[in-house]
C-alpha cells in the first residue's frame, strides 16, 4: 500500500489554485521539466514500482497550488551520482531532495526549503569509536555515496579522499559496516536507519559518533532554468506552507503521513 498524502479532498489547495489561476498570467510551465531523484527515504523512494515519498507529494501539491500539474512520468528515480550530473549538465531539469550547502550554492538554483536534515557518521556500537575532532576520522575507512552531502561534508572538513570508500547504495554500505569492511558510514541519519531496516539488517548495532551537518532539503534546478518557473514552484510551496487556524498546513500533513 502506498504511503503518502491524498490531494483530491484538500480544499486548501483547490481554493488557492482557483485564486492564483484567476490572477496569474504566467506562462512558466512545470510540466515541461524533468525531475531527477534517488532512493532517499522517506523523502523519495520507489515502492511497488512507483516513485513516492514526502518530497514527491510536496512537489505535486506545490504545483497544484499554482494551477499546474506534474505527471509521474516526469519524475525519474536514478542513482544519486547520475541524477546529480544530469541536472548539472542538462537544461530544464531539477534534482530533489537536495541539501543546500555552500559548496553547491552556485551550482544550482534553489526552491525551498522542504524540510530539515541531519547528516551523521555511524559506527558499530561494539567498536566504541569516539570522535572528538573530525580529523580523527581520517584514520578510519569511511563508506560514502559519491557526490552525496556526506562525502562533501567530509571533504570540507579536510578528510582525505583515500579514507573514503564510494558506492551508489546505502544498503551496501550498511552491509559493509556490519561485516567490518568499513569502519564508518556517512549519510543522512533518518535515511540510513530506514535503509538498514528495509534490508533486514539490525540497525541497533549502529550508533551516531559524529554529526557532520544539519541543514535543509530543497529542489535544486539547473542553472539555466527560466526564473519564472522557479517563482512558480516557490509560490506553490509557500502556499502549502500556509498555516490554517489550527496551526497546521498542507506541508505539515504530508510530512506527518510519512512518520
């Protein structure tokens, strides 16, 4: 059964859409874009052959809020390195959900934030590893996803690349950590534990030994994108963030449905 959020009965979005459609003459079309994502649950992942996750639902809700529609065929789930490079080099493309960092700031145009994120370093509890200074991680073998925020954060801290072991699968990294083929794993905390449990691995054997960064997730657009398209999606995102008289928003409800 697909987890997520149903938009059909949301009067908030419908009402906002009608108002916006009546007063907007913008020609920017989100339907002309290709959206790249990865398996990064619960933000975005594949379930029963369908791309889902809270960032997918938020993307569609934001588009609906400004009278536009994004078809599921526009959303491509690919390994992170491939998606990252595709959006860097191809016009009319978007990468999500993406942590906004100083390193990436001028590589993309940004719409968001969607929600927050904490990127950590995991170790086996049995090893009793303590990290007081980040440079200490250089003496360990660290599993990373290429071009992921975990890898980039380590590089920014001065950790040598030859201390890192790259792959495209967090499940593979978790297995390698359990089998003692790597000593540490750098990734988003929630996603790392989600993947571990989905693979049937015992996540209770891991512990957080260092917090690399805390930030926010965004939609990252190719630099050559029409700025009107950015404004459209940002406007839609702002609409679904609007709190009702009970202090809740459409975005809040979507996030809650994946907890």
